[in-house]
C-alpha cells in the first residue's frame, strides 16, 4: 500500500517518550516536535483512495501508541480524523493530548463544513490543550485551554545559490490551494518589466495549469525537494506568499525571514501584525499584485535593513510563548 514513516529518531527513543503524530507532512510539526523533544511520526501513503489513506493512518497510529505508550501525545490537526481518533483513544492510553490546530481554509456555506466545525469543537473540548498559531484564530474558536504558539523560525544550514533567469527574481511560495490567488499572480507577470521574473513553487498540474502557456518571465518549478526549494528561496531577491484567509500565518513568511528575504504578503491583519517589518502588503487583484512587486523592488534595501530586528523580535517572543506552553504541558502531565 506504499505506506511510509518519516521519523528521524523515533525508533531509538524509549517507551513513554512524548510522541508527535501527523498524517501528512508539515514543516511546523517537524520543527515543533524537535522543540518539544518528541519522537516524530509522519504517516502517509501514495494511495489515491481516501479510505485507504485513513485506514493506513489509523493502523499505524494504533501501532505507535501501543509500542510507545506516550505520556504526552501531540497530533497535527488537520487531519481532523487523526485528532478525533486521538480523543477516542485517550482514555485507553491515558496520555495528555495536545491538539496542534493549524488554521484550515474552511468557508461555512455547506452542511459538510458546518459538521466539520462541530467536530473540531468536539476535539477542542476533549483535548487537554489546543495550540493555534495566532490570536485571531484563538478568538474565533473561543474555547478553553487554547494557547497561541506560532511556528518557530526555522534554522537552515546555509543553503546554496543557483543562477536564476531574471535580473530581479520573485519567489512565489504556492501550493495551488483554494485560498491562494495564483491565477492573478500569473496574470500580474504581464504588467511587469521583462527583467522581473516570478518563480512559482508547488504542484501546478493539479490546478490544471499548462506550463507551456506561461509567459517568458513565469517559471513553474513543480514540487521541489527541501534542498532545491531552499536554494531557490536563498537565490531569489524577494519572497511572496499570499492567502485569502484572514487568520493564517504563512509558512513561507517564516522561511523568508529566516533567510533574510524581503516579503510580499497579503494585506490581512494577522500577517500585518506578525510580520510587522521587512514586508510589503498587497490586495489580490492583478494590478495590486504587480504594484506590490514593484514597491517591494523599490524598497528592497529598506526592507532588508528591517529584517534582523524582526527576526530577533520574533525569536524572542516565540521563546517566551513556548516556555509558557511547555510549563502548562508539564503541569498537565503531573496531574494526569
């Protein structure tokens, strides 16, 4: 069934160590699991059938819990099904359950999505703690035992550089998800000077985009391994990450700050508050995106000068929040 585990050290760790489980890879879970000293288990599958994927995830999760008997279990949410499973199994394994709830892109316009949110509130109610990335999302959930912990700024091992085609190169970090205005980004290339090139990451095929129809200054990279992705980001002049979701802090923003890259971000309160320097903010229509790129290029030196202070402040604030969350989890563990 082509199932796999991505786990750097879990098999060497003793029983009863803290465990972090996810059913699809996310850099946040990878990095936070290290900070919390967890054995990190990533269960995934190449199976296209959703039921098969869920079955594989359920079986591997049960096997891990039986083998490790963790005192503290962290789960990545989404997957909602993984989190529900962790809630159901909690009385049998007697762990402290930490629900790391990423901000989902969900619009409440159908019965299916209403049910989704009711189930999410069920997981929040029966988790010992729910961690979210920002205050806006915390206020939206309005539950007890909700703590705010953004992504830790990643520490990269000196990515290399590669030669890019443009005189000025914009890296647009994209997954071609519903909340990303990638079509307008592609259109905006036609409003830019020929020497400004946009490099777009992510699986463009799933979005039905024909690579051959792109203008000369748009480059679709497809999915990139981490090494190639970081080399591309490190070689770009500016990093752009856009989302139509208000209460979302974008991973590409963290990565750009870590590599000291000026940012172009969506004009949302959440992103303005968190990335309060080193960034240009834009609306999502074609003209605004092109204008944002031009503004970022003109102000590149100023934006770069703001990044060291922003990086230091974000790291300091994150460490304070992390210590508080860590202390509360320790208290929950003693009471359990």
